[in-house]
C-alpha cells in the first residue's frame, strides 16, 4: 500500500520559527500562512514538462467538450421539445460506457497510457466532426445525436482510466495531491467557461459553429499530446484479460472505503441530478444564454471549493466528509428547484457544485492513498463506472419524473431524495462512515475505518 502523503498544515519556515521561539507568531504572519495553506500548489506545473503539456492540452480539450456538452442536449430539446428525450441521452451513453471503462482500465495497466489518450482523443475528434456535419444538414436528424453520444461514451471509457492513471507517472509521489487539485482546477475552469461560451455561441452563431469550435480544440490538444514522452507499462505488466478485470473488481469489493465512495456518489447523483431539465428550465428563465449559466453554475461552486481546498488536508474522517458533502449537493438542488428567480437558482447550483466538489476531493484522496499502482488503471475504470452511472441514470430519472410531476417537482423531489438516500447509505455503510486515514490496519500504511 502507498503511504498517505504528508499534508503540512502550517508553513515550514513558520513552524521552525515557532519551535525556536517561545513567543507565539504575530497574528499577521499566522494569517498569511493560513491563506497560503488554502491556495492550490502549482509546483507540479513548474517542475514537470510532461504534466504541463498534459494539463494544458486537456484543459483546451475539456473546454471544447463542455461547449458540446451544452450543444447536444440543447439540439435534442430543440428538435423534440421533450425533457425525457434529453434524459435518454444518458441511457444510450451508459451501457457502452460501462463496458468500455472496464476494458479501458485493463488497457491502461497493460499499454502505453499516453498512446491510449492520443488514440482516443483522435476518435473523439472524429465524433465531433460528425456532429458538425449533422448540424449542417437542411434538416438535422435526432438519431445521430444519440449514436454519436454513445460512440463518445465508448471513447471516454477507453480514455479516462489511462488519463487518470497517467498523472501519478508524471509527478513525484508527494506531489500527487497537488496534481489532483490542479487537474480539478483545470476541469472546473473549462466547466465554467465551456457552458457559458456554448450558450453564447448557440445564441449568436448557431450550432454548426459551436461544434466547429470543439473540433478546433481537439487539434490543439492532439498537438500538445504528441510532444509528450511515452509512458510505457511496467515490465511485468500482463496482457489485458477478463481475469485481470476481475482482479480489479475483487480488490474493490474487499475495501469498504472504496465501496462507500461508489455507493454514496451513485445514490446522490441518481436522485439529485437535474441537468437533463436544464434546457426546459432555461426556456422559462431566459433562453440559450441562461442555459449556459445553469450548466456553468455548479462548476463555479466546484472551483471556489478547489481554490480554497488547503483545509481538506486537515480533515481525516474522509468517509463522513463524502456523505455530508453529498447531502449538501442535494440541498443545493432543492434550492435550485424552489427558486423562481434566476440568481437564486444559480446560487443553489453553486452550493450544489461546492458540495459535489468536496465529495469528489475526498473520494479521490481515498482512491489515490489506498490503491496500488499495478491496479490503478483497472480501479480507475471502476471509478469511472461509479461516477458516471449515477449522473447518466439520474438524467433519465429526472426526465421521466418531469413528464409526471413537472420540471420543478422533479428537481425538488430529486434533491430531497438525494439527501434521504445519502443518509440511508451512511447508516448501511458504518465502516465507510468511520473511515479515518490516520488509522492503518495491521501491515498497511493507508487509512482504514476505525470504531
């Protein structure tokens, strides 16, 4: 097992000064130290060329992807007028994603991870080109949107395990938490700018130009990926097989802290995912420009949380933190559903996004501190299944609920069920709730649950 990284909660120079002097440090110095402790550590970007190339390349790619993330459901809703039709996008993505993520995890442990990311990035660019071609038709069809969403899900399933498992090979072991925070900042910046930009592009220049923008970002990301050095598998890596995939499942099932991260996230997202209802909600709140704001608002909350995440190193009850944060997501969704004013609705989504990011930070920490490197790719595939299943099924559930009780009723009831469901999950998973990374089990250096 890998040891959890040492997370200093004070500035090293300040700690040494306190040790040498019996007098307490000045208030101003302590305040500055605490503020520095909240900031994101950017040293991995300065120190590692390949991590820097990957960070910027995927940042550009994510920006374009988030533009398309808004464009596809908008186009489906525009062509059908149905929130259920938008929700069904999640269903057509789910099955291929589940299969591809498990295979992609095995491939990430057996092949060059950088090569896997490049090949899948090129395939995703081809899907974007097809979306552009469909939007240029005099009468665009709906079925290509479902087909290309499914194909993109397959490629994402193949790519994400290699992408997640690639980072620990590009930075030093004690830099993994900082690298994870930087990745989150990159994603959240794209998740804020992409939807907002997508809404503006749809409203001003139309869908073809919107899909075209995504295609251009793929060219930039592929260029930066080509400049990275190869990241070959370990010399003793075995060929991917069903047995290798099962080894990953058996390991995950043996760890209550991992099972807890999967279950709580799936429960929270299944009941509390309102994004399939954003196009309908935006119609009532102001149109395509508002749609971009709705998609961006959770990312604003996530970014605020990440940018001030220094406090997270002082929290050790990671299981309890995941549960509480998931309940905050549900409370934010309820606020969004009850709001009749745009800015209150956005505030609710910001709160939800902050809660989701706290949950994600501690889930990621549990994964990175307890999973050995030779299983990292396969477990990354299982993680992708867990954090994708809830939102995709949740979009289907919310679309179906909206057809029965209306958009507002579906959002509010979903948020309430999210809070209740997370509470039930916490009661049913006591070992996860008690998980503390300071309490190693015999023969281990990673955290385990404590009584």
